[in-house]
């Protein structure tokens, strides 16, 4: 079974510790530290998920700042990106046409 944080939980170990996989509300918190006890995986993988989330937020903020700071250059970069995707699609189409012929 998969835990809410994306980690596969051992069902028997999870049941022994009182953790119900897939339900975040049942994650017990340590009263001294506030750290969550996720049964058999102890939150290490959850830290990875948090790091991914922080990285995506930072990337989103950077993109928003770049668009606001220099919208003309951002539009040029988006246009270049879409032209590249279009050229790649055309190349794949030509390849498939040659493959069939």
C-alpha cells in the first residue's frame, strides 16, 4: 500500500504502529519534536517529497519573476521552445513516413 507521502508502507508494520497507509490524518506526531511517525519508513522519503515541493515552488517563483521582469525576452524564449517542439514533431513525422515507404 502507498502512504500519502508517496512511500510504499508495509501493511503489517504499519498496522502494528497504528499508521493507516493512505490517510495522512492517522500519522502520529511526536509530542516533543512534532515529527511524524510514518510507520516503517520514518519520514526519510517524506523529506525528499518536501525538497521536491520546495524546488518546484522556487522554480515557479523564478519563472514568474523572469516573466514580470523581462516579458519580451520570456516571450522570445517560449516561441523558440515551441518552434523546437514543432520541428521535432515534423522530423518524427518525416521519419515515420520514410519508415512506411
